[in-house]
């Protein structure tokens, strides 16, 4: 389909693919980027939080024209039961800074903007083009891709796969194994529109300030997962996600969970009179460090969700995607400048560089967490119930003396989980966390 | 208790079609990107899709087989992951440009 040969082909125009394509095009490399959606972002779903640091390292002045919603000044972490939540909130005026640290974004708008920067930098973008397979030479080196545009092909020195969590090209080419139902989450999300002044008064905000709520507890009905609510300028993103194998085995539906979450007495008033304009679903790779596949080979690199680069504990993904995309691009540029081959041995520099960044360090730190969360459902049902009940015992003034209240709370934990169970959970959590 | 919470309790009562109605799609008429392999009795994995699919694309027909109507597919891949071992379905991306078009994402 395309006669000329490229320095690099990037599959996908999400955060990782755009970061890679931008970095390489900016350095003067001939880059072709292929995207199956009608426009970049049309197939992409995220909460969504943008972490400024990762994007600043690619486009330092992104704040000048990127479509940003609200900068986050407050984080609310909720442990919920059916009627209550126990919350840990952090709000600071320090987050009202000249260069805010985190923003809510709408991915369809943001990805379009990022893509415009990629094209300004000189990359060629073809949308509505699904890559169907990799092309290899006799020695097995990846030399290009085949697409569904009349079966057309394109050739390059390297193919960077930023094809997302459900990336079929790399999987079907045997570059990485099939996703496992117990290490990937299904999240569903709705976009609820409200006038901006309503959002500001409901969430105690002014101007472009924003709030993030992350929630866990009985909202996932015994399954491993979390809920969220993010404030945008004139909308609220509300969603919930659980591990796929939990859905498969439990018979529960994602949309049923979302409805119940929206109707929770602590959430419902926040959404009142809103108009829902979209319902989306997406997979999130949550297997962590142990699920990271082979990241490079002769003529190819993997970036973003396709490489399982998600820190599930901190709900970070887009920053890992952009960072892996950027470092992949820089690795290719360095080899190109040296006139070195895009061989597996030379591309190992990508992984070595990643190992020294927060991306690998964080995933490694939490390498035991995914299995812990999956095998310890008491963290999502029993403990939230015990915590909220304890809070009620403590705060309700009813003539019972405080010592008796303390004892009642301690008894409820021992009865609910036994002393050895409590100690065991504390030990497991501490071991997985450190 | 609200209707929605009842729906959650049973896992089936809620009409997901009302949610999908908000979305934009460009349906590739006559070329479904997911097909179910012919079967007499569905595997456990295939049966799970009737509730695990977030777009409610899968349902059991009167004679016990699982059928799919994928016009509302959100292209998440949940069904593909659940049936990867059993091979009950054939899953491909829609042709370039077709399928769901997220306005907000």
C-alpha cells in the first residue's frame, strides 16, 4: 500500500503509540502510525487522569493547548459498605500550582490533540486502518505490517506495538501470551453531564479545580475491583471495574454493579439530574510485574497496555504508557544515529532503560499485590463492613462508655476474621507492599 | 432498595440496551467481527458471556445455544479473554473505521 520504506511503524494512536511516534518524528525519523479508529481516541477508554510529569517529558508546553478538564486538588479514598463509607481525603492548596500535577481528561479529545502534535512533528498517520499481522523476513525479523486496507503492507526497520491491552497483532504473532482472565479487569464507565457550577458546588470546587474519588468495598459485591468518580469541567466520569474471572464465575454483570454504585446513597446525590451521554467498557491489564511479556525482539518493541504497563495499586497507566512509548522512541533514535541494527540484542537497551525508571521499579515493588488482592476477597467485603461498623460504633453517641465501644470494635474484628486471620492479613499486606 | 440494586442482586434484571442507546456506532452490516462456533451445548465459558459481556451481546436461545448480536459491542475483549482456552468464539477487530466510536472515551 505504501511504497516508501519507513524508519518506524507505530501500531496504535493511544498515549503509548503517540509518545513513541512523536519522539521519533521530532528527531527526524520517518514514522508511519496506523490506527484502526475513525480518529485517534475513538476506540480508547480511560477514567481518565493525565499525569503531567510523563507528558512534560515529551511535550513540555502541553498546557498551552492540550484539552485538559480539571486539575486535581483533592483525592478521596473511600472504603464502602451498602450504606456508608469511611474516607481518607487529601486536599491541598499546593495543588493549585502554576504547573499542576494531575488533570482529568476526556480521552477522545485528548488523543486527538496528542495526535495533532504527532503529525505536526512529521509522522504520517493513517486512521481506519487495522493492522492484521506482522511481516517477517526469512530470519524471523519483523520487517513491517499487513493491514486491512486492501491487504496492503508497509515496511520499516522497526515496528512499535502500542496496540493496547487487547492487542491482537502481537498476541497472534506469538510475541506474547494470551491475557489471563484473572489478571485483567473489565471496567465500565458512564459520562454524566452537569452544568459546571453544579459540579463546583457539589464537590466544593472553584475554577478548574477537580476531585477524584476512588472507592472499594461492598460495591464490587465480593469481587476484586474498585469504583471511581472523577470530575471533568462539565461532566462526571463514574465507573467500576472487577477482575474478568470474577465476573465469569460470579454471574454478576458489570452494568448491574455500575447501576448499584450510582445508586449508593453516597454517590447518588453527586449525580442527581445529570444526563448520561456515553457508556463505555474497557479491559485493564492488572497482572503487574509478573504479567509483563517479552518487550522486544528482532525488529519490534511493545509499549503501553500491550506490555501490561499498569500500576493497579495507584491506578496509574497513561503515565506508564507515555513513558514506555517515549523510551522506546529514544531507544530507536539512539540505534538509528549509531547506524546500528534493530536487533533483539540492540533493542535490549529499551528494557535496561525502563528498569531504571519508576515504571519497572513500581511494578516490581508491587509484584505480589495482584495475587494478594485476587486471593483475599475479605479485603473487599469483610473489612469494609468491619471498618464502617466500627466507625458507626465510635461516632454514635448513645450513652455507652468509650471503653466499652473500643472493646466492642475489637471484638467485632476478632469475631469477623479471628485473631490469627487478622495477623495473617496484616503480614501478607505488609509483605506485598514493601 | 432501588430497582437498580435489585438488578445487581440478580445480575440480570437491568436493561443494558438503555445504556448502549447513548453510544455512536458504525455497524459493518453483514460482517460481524465476532462469531460463535456452532455448538449443541454451550461450554461453561461460553455461557458466562451471557452475563460477563458489558454490552449484553450474548444471550441463550430457546434451544439452549448461546447467540450473539454484536451491534452494541464495546470492543473491550472480555468475551475473547474468557473463551480463549475453549475457543468458543472467533474474535477480530472490526474493519478499520467500523464499530463503536467513543465521543468521550
